[in-house]
């Protein structure tokens, strides 16, 4: 059964109408869609990597096969320099109001299991910093301490409200990903 859906290609940031076949793990797209093997496609709250070469669909468009499990970089985010914030007085959250977007694209964000937890209980509230590990493609090289990182699409909706501050590039960055340590002063 084919499901009509909006499909966003992470590399280009463009959204297209398509048909998704969840059983065969295929997406049918119009001919003019810029999508290649290795791209991440987001649809129905999923992000999946295109894991086989793009094929023609009976002259009517393109067919892409996506991987079964989560992609290596299943989230989408953006790196921002010179970020300016204001406080939302209804929620207490920091809200990004301005900044220079340096990069947008696929990423993976998770709580850093090796970081010290710097949160403490004060009264009925948990305050402090939560530490995160951000994985980015290796081509993202212009990163400085103090840059901001915002998650724009994730399967974990709790990450969507976060604007993190980059602390440093991690020494354990490898030949697949650039790894950054970042923190969020808004708490959980």
C-alpha cells in the first residue's frame, strides 16, 4: 500500500510530494527531485538514509530505497554564529531571535553518557546544564566555541525546543563524523 506523504531531502532542505511504500522501504518521487544515494529523507516523523542508487520509476519519476533502521544522522539541525536570544516570559525558555546560519543539514544529537551531570535540585525545579554530543558530517569545519546549535527535526520531540551552546570539538571525532560537545542551560 502506497501512502501519500511530504518527503524532505536533508541535503537540499526541499520538501516534495511523494508516495511511500513502508513494506518495500521505497519512496516514489517526481523526476525533478534532487536526491542521491546517501541522502537522508524525512517523512512521517522518520528520517532514513537512501541506501541504494536511485532508479527510474517507469518513466514517471524516481524510486529510492531507504534503510530499515534509523539513519546514521537521523536528525536535522543548524549551526549558528553570533546568536542573540530573548526570554519567553510565558515559558522561561531562551528563544533565538537572530544569528548567522553557518550550516544546516543532517546530524545526530544525544545526551553525552560520559559527561558529568551539572544539574541540581533547587526547590521543586531542576536547574543547571545538560550536556549533549552532536555528530555532524566531516565537511562541517568552521566551528568555534560559543557557536549555537539548534535541532530543527528529530524523532525525539524534546530536542526541538533546545538551542545548545557548543563547548568544543571532541578529540574522539573519527573518519565518519565530527563530534561536538554542547550544553543547554535551560535544563530538562
